C-alpha cells in the first residue's frame, strides 16, 4: 500500500522468499551502531527510573503503579491515545496480551471492545481508558453479557490531556473548549448508574490500595477504578520527563 505516494519499487512476492534471496546479495559492514544503541538504551532506562523515583503524582506516575500490578497472563486493552503513548515508556516483563485500536486514531468503542473480549475469554481483562474515551463509550456498560473478569481503569484528568502536550493544540486559545473538551464529570457516577463497584484514587497510596481491591476482590460484575490526576501538571511532568531523558549528564 503506497500510503504516501512515494514508493519507487514494489516486490510482489512472499516476504520470506524476498529475504532469503536478499541475504545472499547483502555485504556485511563494520559498524558500532548496535553497541551505541544498547549503551544509549541503558542510559535512558536509568534516567527513566531516576525520574519516576522523584516525580509527583500524575498520569505518568499512575501508569508506573498500574503496570507493576497488572496480573500476569492477562489481557490489556489500551485506549487512544494517551494510554498507548504512556504504556510504551515502560519495559514489560509480564505475559500480557495487548489489544488496541491505535491505528484508527479514535476513541470509539474502546470499552465495548474490551467487554466483548472479556466475555470471550476466561483471562482477567483490563481496559485502560482516558475519561473522554470512557464517557464516549459508556453505553458499553448497558449490556446483559458483561463478564465478571472485566476491569475498567479510567484515567480522569478532566479532558483530553494529550492536547496539552501537543505543540499546536496546547498553544491554541480553543484548547479547553474544542481540543481538550474540559469537564467536571466523574466515572464513579457512571459506574454507579450501571450498578458497578467503583474505587476512586487520587494519590499514590490510594491507587496502590485501589489496585489491590481491584484484582483481589471477587466480583459478579465488572469493576471500575477511577484515577484522578492533575490536569495542568500532567503535561508539564511529561515534558520534563522527555527533557530529562535527553539532557547531557
């Protein structure tokens, strides 16, 4: 598929056949690229750990806490687009099946997809969604076949937090109204409307306790964990994180 209308050559053949044929025609070269890349990766991971060790409660910190406590051999659905971006900043050492609709760049049907997945599997199924994605697809909870192995984590920063990080939208006078869609709604109210148990966390301590309740309790219906994070500070902390990673030390 020539998406950007810039391809010069196309090889219509089986990929395995192509690479078997190409390897005999490629000439090896001396390069220390691999070693440099690995060294830079080690430095980056060290700085990552150092920054997370001192940063305040935020979206970034919440993801660190969540990902450490996800059950092994479970299913994780990542909503667009902030959850996908944050999850890529961490090293995963658990047997997790990742699911996402990242390619379509939309928040449609995130909770519905996770609900369908949970119904079709016996594995613990978690969906991490931003507040807008959760509210947009809240009708997914109006479902007679909701499975008890579904866990819904809502990162509530009271709007589309990603737009505070992007250069164009963050400087726009229409940020809060047309990009971020600022609001004061709570996921806990939606959960109660559908008869679901919900725990609200607003700092590291309550989040750790909420996650223990979230995965240790025996529910007959899905459960919701709402994590409230600081709207303005989230983008500032994320920018500081990237600046710290690339700063000369």
